C-alpha cells in the first residue's frame, strides 16, 4: 500500500489537461478560462465623471467661486465642450468629462441658484472626482489570464470587453455507478437487509458543486454484467466513478473486471482511514475512480483524489489549506487519519472541531461535518492547537 | 446618513422569513431545508458487517482458531443463521450479520484452505468490525434540523431516509435592472461615450452562486418609463435590484419613482466607501435594492446588504468572519472603508491582501479581488496583523 501523498503524485501523473471548448457568455460562470482576455479599449474608455456635480477648468479655482452653468453632460451623451473657461457644465456620474474641463465638484459641495453654481469650499484640485481614461488598463493590456476561475467579477470583465463566446476547459463527461446488491432506489421501501442508495447522490451533488453535471446508474454484483456494462460506459464517458466493490469481498469484482477490460490500475490501496481500498485506473484518455462503499470513505476519497485529479485537469493549483485542531485526538499509527470536522472561524483562524461518529459507515454524522483534517501517519496523538491540512466537503460559511 | 450596522439592523427588521415550498429530491441541492428530517428506521437498520471476512461466535475464540465455512452471507441477502457455533459464515461488507454470530474477522487476518478458515492472530473480540443496529440513530430520531443547508452530505441523508420530496424555503423571484443611458448590450460595439453593461451580469452570477436564477433587464433614464416599468415589475417579482440611478444626479430618478410608486424607503445613504448612496425600500412583501452604479459599489453592497437580508429570509445566521489584514492601509475617517482584498490561508490563518485599484469604478481590479475587509469608521490607520470583518465575493479556495 502507498501513502496519501504517493497516491496524489500518481494522480498528477495520469491527469492530462482537459480539452478546450467554447461556451456562450451565459454559460461561462464557474468554468475555467482557457484564453487570455485583453482590453478591447482603454478602461475606462474616456475621462469619466465619477460624481454628480459640475465640471470646471481647475485653473479657474484661483480666480472665482461662482460658475454659470452652460449645459448638462449626461451619461450616454456624446462629449460636450465647455465654451467659456469661467463657466461650468453640470455633469453626471458615468458621463464623459467635457472638453476644456478637468475637475468635478460634487453637488454636496455646491449651492446652485438661478443657473449659477457657487462653491461651498475651496479645497478642490485638478482631476478630482474623475476616473482617467486608461488608468485601470490600456487597450491591449491583458486583463485576465488563461487559467482564471470565472467568478462574478470575472464575468463582469468578460461583459465589459464584449466576450459573447469564451474559451474554457471542457467539463469531463462523468458517470457515477453504485454497486452492492443491498442497495434499492430511494423511492423503495427497503426490506430489513436492504438500504437505499445514497453515495451516488452525494457524489453527484459534490460534482454539481464543481459545476459538473454527472449521471448515475446502478450495477449489480455480477461479474459478467459488470464487464459488459462498464465496457459500454467507457465508450460513452470520460470518467467513471464507482462506489463500492473495490475491497476484498467475494463480490468485489471491480478490480478483476477493470483488468479484464484493459484498464491499468495505478492505485489500489492507500495507507489511510477511511478509504483504504481506494482504486484509480486509466485506459487511454479515460479514468476510473473506485471509491470504497462506506459513505465517509466515498466522500473523503472524492475530495482527496478526484478533486486533486480535477485540479490537474483544469491546470489549477490544488488547495493547500491548514486549520487548527480544536480538540485533542488520538489515532493508531501507521495510517493517515482523515478526521471528520466541523469548521468555524475565530479571530481570523480556521478551527477544526472533530465530529463524533461511529466510523466510515456512519452517514448521519458525516452530514454534520463540513470537511476533514488529514492527521499524519507518523503520529498517534494530535493536540489541540496544532495545525493540519484541511479539506472542505462543500462551500462553508467562509 | 446611517452606519453600516444601522443599515443591517434595518434590513433585519424588513426581511420576512421566506415561504416554504416542496421540491423534488433532484432539485434540493443548495436549498435551505424547511422541515425536520427523522430516521424512518434505525441507522444502520441491522447489525451490519463492516469488513469482508468471516463471522463467528466470539466465545469460540477461547476454544478454537479454525472454523469450517458453512455458507456465504452477501450484502443484499436476507439474514442467514450460523448452524453450528464451532463453524463460521463468510460475510461481506454491507451484509446483515448472521444470526448466532457477533464478531467479524477480516480476510487480512485469515488463511482459508479447503473450506476452513484459520485465524492468523488471536487479538479478536466481540462486535469487532460490525456496525451495530441503531448506533448512528434510532428510528424516529431527528437526523436533520429545519434550517440546515442542503449540501452533498445532507443529500445523502435525505436519500437514505427515502425523501423524494423535500420542504425548502422558496427562492425569491428577482429581477436585476440596469439603468444608465451610457450602457449598451455586450454584443454591441460601444461608441466612444458608451460602455457595455456588466453590473447586471455580475449580480446575476452572484445570485446564481446562491442558487438563485434571476432575470436581467435594462431601463432607460426616463422618469415616466421607469415609473411604468417598475410598477409592472413589482407585480411580477418579489425583489428588484437596481444598479445605478440612486445618487444625486439629474437623471437619478429611482428614489423619486420609488416614492411615487408607494415604496417606503428605509435606507438611502450609508457612511461607507464604496456604496455611499445605497438604497433599500419595501412595498408590501416586496423589496427593492438600489445599488450604486460603480462596479465595486454594486458588488460590495450586494454582499453586505442583499446577502444580509437573504440570510434573514432563509433564517440563517449571517456570516461573521474575521481575517488578518496583511498590509498597513490608511483611510480617511469617518466612513467605513470596504477594502478590496485577495485572501490566502497561511498556517490556519486567513490573510487579507489589499488589491490595488483606482476606486469604485475600476472593474478590472475588482475582478482580481475575492472579497473585502470592512475597516471601521472610527480609525484611519489599519496595521498589518490586525483582524477585521471579512466578506467573500465568491467561493474561494477555502
């Protein structure tokens, strides 16, 4: 068996960068940008009025405090021009700064009466309350680098630069397969020895949180049927995820079936708890993840290994966050212990509070956790206040 | 003008808890659970085999180390029974523990030959490698409380308890309106004095990150048209968001139009930068958010005020996180300064690194930030290493 970090190293090696596709602006949120984005014009594209008020020539400030209003320059109007330097134009936020003006005085610092604006104070200077053409970026400047995650602010930049189509990394086509003859659909009333399917829905939800729409199916514990079904699924999908049937049971046919189908198994067994029987294989450009069937094992391995693989596929740096263990725990060497935790933030520090549970089969308490700490294999006592790598299951309050 | 916390207090008062609706299991992810969920059976529902191996009667451990294999108990099979106490059954993870057995010895600690299992070690005890019926929860126990956010683990619990329909808080119907005659669609080539719409797409994306699908529209800077359009939108939507036209400009008609339409304005102006002209009003059960038109102002106010309101609508506690300022900054009193930052985690601490920018109109640098620190109004120097409230714009690497 190999260690957690050895497993992750292997995954890095077998994750090829994903292909690029074009999506419409509407569909680009939470995708990974696969092109550099350049400014199509200066930002802002003109000397922009940044407050509502009047625009004047600043050198007039030494001579006068009253300005006759010549006209109004509204946002969306072509640039106007101040005719006489001793006058002013009323200007609105977002408007072009009129020709022959260089200073905006906001309404808050004015009294306007009978078409004349009088300054209430004298502390004004050139270019105040203006947003200079090109100060944020010059035409041709790179605004966004390929590899940027498209979040709301990035979508704003894509909009302002007129990108109606955007190159992004393609989302892999994923099928999630449950195995285990004890499983029945959630619509069923299980017999005493049966339980309802749940891991596939957890995985599907975890993938949806990564903006991946995956399908689910159930395969029976039958070697020939598994062989036929998986062979077909490998043609249709880029990546298969399995929950269960990768351990040492009589009906854990997956490792054998994978070999028969020509899948190269790169990982089978990791020195960790939960998730010891974790399996990873590839065939051509396709990947296969075999998660052990207990709910905690499945969810922990998904986050430790699939997300690691997916970050490489996207070309993103994997997360590397640490948190403070908030209670002493002990755990037998020599396995890496993935400790279920509920996080909180106190005074800027991420605290990890252990969630009591009855082991990797305990779905009830898994649902109360928002992530796990990976406690290293070399130690058996882990003290309150020590920091360890943290992985989050889902978007937290952070 | 009021302070940020006064504004939030007003919002709390005018946010009614959202109505409840039923959604299908497929559509419940990232919604707020509006019912308690109870166990429909014990969890696990039977004494469950937790490892692949053999099941024996533990009192036999003192007598023998060899066990004839009577049969196999697979997962998904009805419970079998051990006929003779000196024998064993092969058992698979997920199977019911057979009658007359109480101890599972995994394959790793066995040698099986000619139908006889021989123990490789003697350190075994009753109930090892079993997952006791009802240890996680008893039938009728509350598994999930109303008010729980439905993340992947929670979906797992809803699946295992057979919830095909779930009561959740209804998502408000939201329209996002841009105003400002300088704005053109993103498909257009703007004239020198025009810019493309971007704020509405940022807001729409930020809402989508909260699992709210909102619509967008553009309204011209014309008082009568605004009056007619907004009147109609108020009939159709629960909540209107505006970007722009709430300040002191000649064409900032929104506050007047709102009053004419009978909207009660509860907030107009907050002692903060950016976002000073922020407006909030209600009419009956409907709400109106007026965000100032600069990109930073819009996004900051969305997160400070709409999300605050929405947490109350959902009945969730607002986030209350702090982070370490990672560079000294100074800022003129007496406004709360929402400082754009890029966060990182170092040794379990959340660090907030200021993002240089040219002010609230600077969309380019806004896109590089992942949130903001709210620096209090009473001070003007903020030192590296001090902690301040942090708000995130989007899901971060955390």
